[in-house]
C-alpha cells in the first residue's frame, strides 16, 4: 500500500508546484497588463500604495522602530550622452529630410525641451520630490505608534545630489506629520558603508566577490522573447536610415530610454505614438532577464547595508540608541542587489530556466523611489520584524510560522549564516 500512496503524494506535489508556477506567472503578467508602464523596469515611476491592506500585528504587539532603504526618486536621465546623441540624430535626420511626419513632430518637441533636459541630467525631478513626500506620509500613517511621541531619526544618503534631495523631501514630510520629530540628515563618506558600500570614496574597503553570474545565463538560449519594437521605431521615425549617425541598435536603445524616462520629468507625449507603453510591456520579459543579471552580479557586496541595519536595530534594542527610525537613501545599483541578497519575494532563488526568472524578480520593483522598510514590533515575547517592499508586505527566506512577521533573532541568525561563507 505504501508505493501507491507515495506515488499519489509525488503526483500531488508536482500538481501543486505546477499550479503555483502558473499562478505566479498569472499574477506577474496580470500586473503588467493592468499597468503597462511596469514594463519600463527600473525606469518605472513609483506608484503610491495608500490602499494596501497590511496584516495586523499579533495580539499585544506594537510597532516601535523602522529601518529603511530607498532609491532616489524620479530624475532626468542619468547621463548627458543620451540627450546629446538623440539631439544629433534628429538634427541630421531633419537636415537630410529623413524624418516621417511623426518623427518631425517629435523633433520639434524635443528641440523645445532640449535645454531643460541637458541642464537637468541626473537631477531629481519634481515628481521625485513628491514620491518621497508621499512615501514618508504613508509610512507615518501606517505606523503612527512609531512616530506619535516624536523622537530621534537618523537619515543618511549617498553623495549624489538626487539622493540628498530625496532624503530632504522624505524628512521634511515626516516633520510636517509630527513637528516633535528630531531628524539628523547626513551625506558623508563616513556613512557610505551603510548606504553605498561600493562607492570608491568609502573609506571602509571590502573584498566581497562581484560579477557573479545567475544560473539562467547558461541556458539563455531557452528563452524566446519578442523583439519587434526596434523595427517599428525605425519605420515610424524615418523614411530612410541612410546617412544617419551611429549604429541603429544603439540609436533605437537611446529612443527607448528617452521614452521610458519622460513620465518621470513631466514630458509624456513628446514622442507621440512612435513608441507605446503596450509595446514596451510586450518585450518586458527579455529586459527583465538582463536586469536580473545586473542586480545579481554585485548582490554580495551589499552585505554591509544589512549589517548596518542589524547593528542599528540592536542598538535600539539594547538602549544605546534612541532612534525611532533609521533611513537610508541610495541607488538602484544597491537596492536591486539588496533584494537578491536578502531574498525578498524569492529574488535569491536563482533559477536555471530563463523563463522562470520573472516569477522571482520583476525589475519594476527596483523603480524610481523604490524602498524596503523593516518594521519592528515589541510585545511580551520575541521582537518581531516585518518587511515591506514598495509599501507591500514581502516574504523573506527566514523561517517563520507567523508570516509576514519574523522573529528578529531568527532574522539575524539566518543572514549571519548566509554571509559567513563570503567572509571566509
């Protein structure tokens, strides 16, 4: 009788696994369909999540401390080369009369905005400021018991201006919520280890492995993605590409990058229908694969950020710190790898099949103003912690029987063991 029972159990397990994979796929693709701009990946502008329902704390527990890491908010494109190359492309195409009517309409709008775009390179936009204001107010409203009596907050930032201004927006909003809060803001080489440990100006040097490769790359040929947008862009923009500067693949990459940056800086519609959100979304999965390789490579180098989180939380618990919150403001180059290192929502699964990567990592979660919040709870028993990714409850690979709550002691033990193999 044992063999039939075992066989039935195996079949049930396979069925459950297949059902879970199907439901994960459905959930991811449904999110993309509901909001095609998610296809922008890490260019996706943060969407406020005030209507998210959070799980009530276990009976007798109250939130008392928050540890946080955020990417800067929406900004102009990160380097000047893209704007300059698009400007050169449009100028030459106009002079040679190679632009379609749609291409010419785009050129006129680009020329009108060109000075603003080139002056704003890498700087925070108005939307970026508003995003961090909204996130701060939502944090305050979700966890008023942390902030209601006032208290001390430390905020640290990378040395980049867009991160400093994001920090300022967030902290000003918290003080608007409760003027009793005392917030110290710091952008310093001395605090880089807790926010951008890989910065060349960080005085603390580490020797963690970098350039790691996810396993799917060995089987990349198993992925059959859609790649028709570039041809459509060329057809819609130009009557001919003869005599245009640069390689065509690079040219279309610049145009796609410009398009996905426009909502962050208030210039939606500049490109008309040369590109559409739905077309970007249709090719999202291939771009997401590249993003996973990009965030996977340096994930071990983010260990100092987690250690900073643990050290500051323990200081609050042992009474040597009176902070009600510790805030960090950095970049997608840290937040994305941090989600892999911590295994948030399964980002550390490292699947071999490239078609499964989308189940465990979606690059829109590393969007403009993306953020991780660890909320700490005190009660009669163990200290508990809950993880929020972009305002929504997220899973950690730490064992627990009360998700979304994890014992702080289990959290520390799990990550100490995970990090130990990289420190030998």
